[in-house]
C-alpha cells in the first residue's frame, strides 16, 4: 500500500497539481481580462457622458449669451449692434431652429428694433427658402453639377464661380449645371461649414470629380488654393450629383 501511494505521488500528484494550477491561472486570467474590459467600457461610457454634459453646458451657455445679446441690442436701440446680434443669432444657433426663431421673433417684434434689421432678416429668410427649394430640385434624370459661391466673401467667390460654370458648361454639355449662392446662415449649419474651395461627391462620381478638378487646374481659375476633393457620407445619397464650393483665390 505504501508503495502504491508513493508511486501515485511520484507519477500523478505533481502533474495533477500542475494542471489544476494551470486551470486556476487561466480562470483568473479570464476573470482579470473581463474585469479590465468592463472597466474600459465603464470608463468609455463615463467619458461619453461627461462629453455630452459639457456639450449641453456649452450649448446652454451659448443660448444664455445670445439671449443677453438680444436683450442688450433692444435696450440700447443701436442699429449696428442689432444688425451684428441678428447675424450672431442666425449663425451661432444655425442648428437650433426652435431657439433661434424665438430670439429672432423677440428682436423683430420689439418697437426699438430698426427697420433695416427687420429687412435684413427677411432677406436672410428669402435666401434660405430659395436655397431649400433649389436643394429639393437637384434630383434629376440628368447628371447635375452645382457651383456654389460663398456669400461671406462674394467679391472673390462669385467671379470664379462664374468662370467655372461657363467652362464646365462647355465641358459637360449633356449635364445640368447650376450656379448657386451659399448663404452665410446655411453655411453655418452642420453638413456645410465650408472653409476652403471644395469638390464634394460620392464614390460613384469619382471620375467626374477628377475631371472637374483637372479642368479647373488647366484653366488656372484659382491662383493660390486649388479645390480639395471630399467624398461625402453615403447616409444621405445624392446620385448623379457633384457640388463645387468656391470660397476664395
């Protein structure tokens, strides 16, 4: 009996202990990895929540500041100040139409607001309506190229947009070409915010975009800044459509 136990201990105990130890080590490694993964997910969620809270706080501060600016503009009866505030409200709150409209209504409805400011807002609204109407009509059986010129530096953008339009008209006679103004209040919205000359297109329009860029370079329309190409997200598809944004030289 003693010999059997000695042999069992000699040949089996050590391997069994090693196997059990290995299994326990593997178990604790898995548990550790799971805990670390859970901790990483919790940290990522906490970061996301903190970012969202900071963004909300920032947005609320912007709203409060815009309200304060509108109130000051009304009280001071200053036409230049009112014009500047109107522009601020339209651009800073471009993606918050509900609050923007409330502040504009307050500003326009005040008896202290200058008539020129009221007219300026009507012009802004007319441009936005025209732009939206044109956007809805861009779907066509023909391939469409829109040449936008930015309103904020129109003295630079419009002449170059006209040259691009007339050149591409000859290059693409079977396409529908349109020359369109991009209002400042529209450019302030998400999805636009054009800060440089650009050609926007979907992956399927790569060949057309390349040809447009080649024509623009050959004609030397831009002296300093050639348009950059930008592939747009497929989330809002616009088949057979390329847009060119003209901002500066």
